[in-house]
């Protein structure tokens, strides 16, 4: 049989298959530390094999993520370099990113307009978890999904609002009634929401973004889709878009590329240069 790992507790795994729940241990050939929440596994009385993964996250520990909701809010002040790093992470790991602007009830229109201008190549959702207005995010949950972002942007409130909805589906005997605000664990669980699954990652403020040191500085611009046209206009193919006769700079000066996104690019580029020195 084949099923999805929705919870891990030490060497015991909760697996969903055709709406039924199985609590399984790995067979002798399958190591428990090699099984993650989000893995598709083959099993009989025990888990016998892990099927091919599309991606794997170390923090939070999960596999096969399809969508990542990147949560920002007007308060605390957004770290847009972090947002760009998470977007790059998504590009590298075949994850669909969606930017979520929370606290829409207190957000000034200027802030929303700026985010929409800077990130026009990405889908953006506006919501207010405090007001329970999360339907547009609920509709985007397909496959295996999770939330990421700075502390205090409202990830826990969003998860709370979604989990309180009548639409939340119980899988087998897995209760949808979860007490939030008391979470001290660093474990991940998947919960059936609509046509997909949402990872309960409220205990994790950030992804493991150590990938930054692995990217070649020449590659970085390729993870900024709005740079594509400008890159073709650069005088030199090896252009890092810092100075000189650069098409990216020219388009930024003409307002065709977000100045903030370009500045974020330069900051991450400097991080890469420093990382390669050591």
C-alpha cells in the first residue's frame, strides 16, 4: 500500500492512505531518520520504502512541499531581503511561492501598492487573520503547503483561523480541534485542509536558508525573473549587474525593475561574495 506521512513521533509514523490512518514503524531496511513528514511511503505492517521526493526541508523537517505561503505584515517591519531569499529557496526546490500580506485590516494602501509593485511576478494574497478573513488563502491550499516568515507576522493566527473553519476536514481519527498558543514542540504535522494539506509549522519562525552560500554569484540574477530582459542587454555576459553598461541597472533606472528588489539583489550578492572567501 502507499500512503502519506502526516505525523512523526520518534520512530512512530502516522500515515494516511485512502482516508484511513495507520500508525507504523519502519521496517528493518528503512531507517526512521530517513523518513519525513510529507513523504509518500510504501507499507504493509511496517513502512518498507520511501518514494522519490521532489524536495526536502531540514528546518522545518518535511518533504514534498508544493506551495509556500510567505507571510509579511506592516508590523513588524518586513525584512524584504528575507522574502527574496525565501523566493530563491522556492525556485531552487520546485515550490510555488505565494506572498501573503496579513493584518490587512490595519495596512495602509501605500504599503500594499508597494508590495504589489515590487513582487508583481508573484501571486499576492491579502488577508486579516484577526478578522477571520482567510478564505482566499484557504482556496489556494493544494498539495502539501506551509507558511514561512518573520516572527510576529501572524503565522500562528492564520493557522488558527484556518483550523477553526468548519471546512477543515478531519482525516480518520485525527482531530481538527487543536489548541494553539501552547505549542512548545518542534515537530511538524500535516492536516487535511480542502483539497490539500497544511503543515502546522507555527513553531518554526524561519526556513533553513543556509543555501545562500551554495549559489554561485553568477547564478543569483537568474532567480529574479524581472531581470531576464535586462540581462540580455548587458555589455558583458559575465555581468553581475553592479555597475558598468548593464541592462538590469538601466531598466531599474527607467522604473521597469523595482529599486527595492534590485537593492535586495545587491545585498544577497555581497553575502555570496563574502561566503566564497571563507
